[in-house]
C-alpha cells in the first residue's frame, strides 16, 4: 500500500516507531518472538553523488537487533540495493542505510542507547549496593547465586535466577528505575536463547563465574570492583547471547 510522504503513518509503523522505517508486515512465528518486517520510508541518496535513486537493483533480508516493543521482537529489514542513475557518477549500485541503522551496523541506534543506559545504571546500582548492603540482603543475594549454581543444566530456571540476581542488586541499591531496564535487557537475552534452542553449558558456567565476581565484590564492600565486575558481565553476556544473524534470502511477496 502506498501512501504519500507526510506526517501520517500507518498504525503498525506508528506503534513500532522506528524513525525512517515503515512496517511492511508483522506476524507470529510459533515458539519464537513476533516478527516484524520493515523497510525505509523514502528512497536513499547515492552515497557518492547524493542523487536520489529511483530504481531498485535487488532485495535481501537482514535481521537487525532492536529494542523490545511490548515484548521481544524479531526485526527483519527488507534491505534494498539501488542503482545510481546519475550519468557522471561511477558508483553503479549501493545498499540503503539509515540514521538508525548505519552502513554495516547490525543493531539500531536506539538499542545501543538503551544498552549504554543499562550498563551505566547497573554499574551505579551495584556500587551503591556494595556500599549499603546488610547481612540479611547479602543472604538474599547469595540465595539467587545458589539458585544459578543449582540450575546450570536448566536454561529457563538459570535465566530466571540470573534476572533475579540483577533485580535484587537493583532493589538493594534503591534504584527502581534501573530495575525495569535490567528486565528489558535480560528479556532480550532470554529471547536470543529461544532462537538458539539449546544454550551451551559453557555459557551458563561463564555467566555464573561473572556473577560470583560481582557477588564477591559486593560482599567485600569494594565499590569500584563491584562496578567493574558488573560492567564486564553485562557487556560479555550481551555479546555471548547475540542472536545468530539472519541469512539473506529473497523476501516472500
Ligand atoms: Zn551516484
Ligand atoms: Zn547476569
């Protein structure tokens, strides 16, 4: 369906709200996240000469990582290659890109911003926790760690205990706002586990080791070490749980 360029977007695009993109399809894949297919709203300018392209050369699908919208989503960009028809330009063809997903990027700018915010909030919270925690609170946190140790072979239980550990850290620090960001971050990690099917045991063992370091620093009351350990853990676990890239295929339509 074509619409004139203007302020009015279709309902799905308005809800998804990724600037420069429209939603062209959305459906449910049994046992996986809902899938949303998007494409840029306007034809791009050639990166060499700036002339707006009008002819599509080819299309392929590329999965992009994005923030959850009312839960986890699998976002697929129906990415076009365009001809540059400008006579004096030697470019030939070029792939489209946007401000939200620059050339060669695999995730949206808004997702990166959310991750950075989550890292900063978590580091701040864990430092505060290392400073103020009581013995009773330490016991509660140790309980979540024990739960992780006991469930290394059960992904769902392990992930829930992992999230719980982070939420306890946030709660002890008194940071309620960051609590919801941690949840969003780990919802996404759980979702990527769903794509992969079986999460390798080594992932869980590594995650547990990182949590043990965070806990040891909180227990010792070493504020800087707690912040560093949490920082390293969030960034590492984010990398480890990256969903596999979508292999380019011709879009069905
Ligand atoms: Zn050109
Ligand atoms: Zn964790």
